[in-house]
C-alpha cells in the first residue's frame, strides 16, 4: 500500500484534486507501490508500477494542502468558469516566473502542451485547476513538462494525480561505487561494454551541446553527479533530477552576490569570479556544463587506473589528455576553446567507437570476450 503522504483518494472522490493517474490509483488499482526512493524535507520520490510499467512518482511537498491555491479560485464565483485560453494565459505567467524568464518577452508554452491545454474541449473544473496549480509550483515538474517536447535529454512526465507526478523509470547512475551506470540493465544487441560506454559519453557531449544551444537561453546544470542522470535503452543520457538546473537569466541572478573572494561565488557546480573592487560576484558563469561533466564523469571513467592495460593505447592516451584539457578549460570564459575541446572529444570518442565496433564481439552468455569486471567504472 502507498505511504500516508500519497494523494488521498478521498480528496479525489470529493473533487478536491484530479489527474490522469487518479482513476487507476483510486478505482482500478492499476498503480502499485514498490518502494520509497527518497523522503526528506518534504520531497518524496517513490518507485511504482502504472499499468505494469515502472514509473517514478514525485512531489516537492508532503500534502496537497501544502501548496498555495490559485488565487482566482478563492475570489471566483463557483458558477463562473475559466476557459482553456484563460488557463493557458495564467499557466504561461506562472511558468515564466518559475523558470526565471522575462515575463514581458514573447516566450509561450511549448506548442504541444499549449495545444493540449487549449483543446481541452470544455471549461476546467476547480479540481483540475487546483491540481495544475500545485504542479506548476514545483520547479522540477515545470522544467520537465515544458521541455520534454523539446529535448530527448530530459525525463518524460507521464501523468499526475493532484500534486504527485509520474516520470519514466530509467537506469540511473550510481554514486556508491565506481560503476556509473549498470550497463547490464540496458544492454541490447551485439554491443561490448566499451562500445556502450563510448556511446553514453557521446550522448553526454550531445546533451551538453544542446543545453547550450537548443533553447532561447542557455540551460545551466549546477548539480552534476552520476545519480542525477540516467540512460534509456538506446543509451541516451537523460537528466532526471533538475532541481538545480537554471536558464541563463535566473543563473545570472543567482551568481550576482556579494563576495570577498572567489570562493564566495561558487554555487554548487556553477562558479563565477569575485570583483574585488565592487565586492560583487560576476553574473557570468566561469565554467561550463561540459567542463564539469569532464571532471566528474569522464575523468573517472577514462582514468589510467580503471582502464588498466588499455590505458597505454594511443587513442586512450589522446582521450585522457583531451578530458584533462576539458577539465582545465574555463568553458564559460573561453567559448571558442570550449567548442574546440568538445570537437576533439567528439572526434576521439567517435574514432574509438568505430574502432571497437570493428574489432570486438560478444562472447557466450552476452558477456564481453574479456569478461565483465564488477568493480570498474566501465564494467570492462
């Protein structure tokens, strides 16, 4: 059974909250609780199965009543109704405010989501509005819901009930040992462990490039660690925890603080420099997503210690040097050098991928011919 903090079915039956997950949760019993993954400071993350499919259920605050209600509902005559266009308008304002975007600009809801809201077909009920408002107050939900139509590198929101929302269940990274991803959970087809790692590394590069270039504003990741990423079956890297992800305008506001030295200008993985004349941190980020990925993901992956005998191979030596160059390059300050480093990594990883594809095969039982070693970061 679900923990007591999960949406109460009485609230659904009373018409207080709703969502496309509620009927299966409260009536048909097609949502099955598996285990609690995280429960601290009000935030809850739960593993469950929805119609047989593994999902992760999330909420930032414990109870539905913990969220601010939509002010319009408090003053509106119950006989009056908000049209779908009204809902789109108010949702857009809330989203821009949540993501730190300019409310006076031309940004709007993503086309697919905006179209679904507009084509609702009838006025929204109070339960629908209250539930939507509780979700929009959760920055991570807003991020994922707004951007999932625009990027394959973000977890997809599958449904919701009240203040809880369901996202796809993926094979997440590990912080507790040298294995970053459990490759055996996603292995499919004739791929060696090394081939899979190179493909995952290329997907990290693609994600870094797209977060820099695909949106109106650059998207900064300020908490880069293995457990905040996952991989799909096709080895696409996905950001699954975006509580510390910010678009450029909000990133500048966060960084521009008072300081007495550069250490005062570090906001987790996003850092800037202290201007000693004004005692203000620069609003421009000094490092980049790619630089931190190289430091925290690539450098442990491709270290000579873990590669063993293969560390001396020419391509591996070149890759280690390129990763270190990436770590040492202040990508936020020197974008030209940052792009050059990214291209060098792309070329080296692509070359290693082609080299591995032509020379390695799977052994019996699906294992790499050289065997899988459980205590290396790469499983080979």
